[in-house]
C-alpha cells in the first residue's frame, strides 16, 4: 500500500466514529417510530432527548433536521425509539431560523431549537408535551 493510500485509510478510519457520534451514536440504532407507534407510546413517555445537543453552523448555511436524532424515553427511563416526526421551533429574531425540516444560520450568535413530541401523537394527554433543546451556534 502506498503512502497516500495509507493516509487516506487512516483519515477514513478516524473520521467514521466521529461522524457516527455526531449523528446520534447509540440512539441511531433504536427503532424509528411511525406516527401510529408514537401515538400509542405517548401515554408512557416521560421525556425526549435530542442528539447532538449542540449544532454548529455558519451564516447562510442550511442543515437538515435529519441530523438530529430525537429519542422517546418512557416512564421507567428506557429509550423506546426514535421519533421520525416531531414539532420544532426557533423564536423569530434569533441568529438561526427554522423552516420545514431545516435550520439556517442568519447571523452570528446562539439560538435555542425547541423540539417537542408531535402534537398529533399527544392527543391522549392533557399535560404539556415533552420537549428537548438543541443549542444552535451560528459562526
């Protein structure tokens, strides 16, 4: 194997674990929950988590929310699966904006991306929907 190929293999070997960790690591291996499964699980859900907890982007850059893995946690603390659909928002005027399934860097600063259990799946409950927060850093 020549030196260039060895370098490329070393870079790939080091880069793959970092990429997987940024995309959710262990949560990535959980079952994706359909809308029907999310609705039937809702009465048992205690919380949700979002990975990564921080998303760093540049001004003008747009990233898909598919990069964020949202996991439903039941009342016993067990991860039950990953939400395919969820509600999200960034307050107007923040350094980042959220549009359908995407986040865009508007100006340098930090924004709070709020992710909530889908409203359509929460109908059986009257308490506020569980939520997770992702810090969006815009450079």
